[in-house]
């Protein structure tokens, strides 16, 4: 929450921002790879747009309805799961 709200304040508070950003990007990459494998298994094809067109708006809507602030710093997984 601190990094998403104000990274300068988080850095001044002593939080190692680079360590957390690298960890979050690695986690996002892993989750994206798993999602790609699942999408390929579902559609039986390796096309870049097969079966995934229009899911971006649905993902943003679920996050917004779940209570996540679109500017960052606030939100949680529980509300997003309920919104989905």
C-alpha cells in the first residue's frame, strides 16, 4: 500500500522499494505465464488474441467494483473476488 500510494514517502520511511518492485514484477510474470498456459489449454490454440478479447475491461471493472482505487494505494483481494 505504501509503495502504491506514495513511493517517495515509502522510500523515506526506509522501505526497500526496489526489492518489492522486483518481487512483484516476478510474481506478475509468473501469473501471466500460468494464465497464458491456461488460455492455450482452453482454446487449443496459441493465437495471441484467441478467446481473450475484451477481458481487459472486465478485469478493470471487477477491481473497481471490489473497492480498489484506480490510482493505487487502496484495495484488497477479497472485494475483487466478490466482484468477480
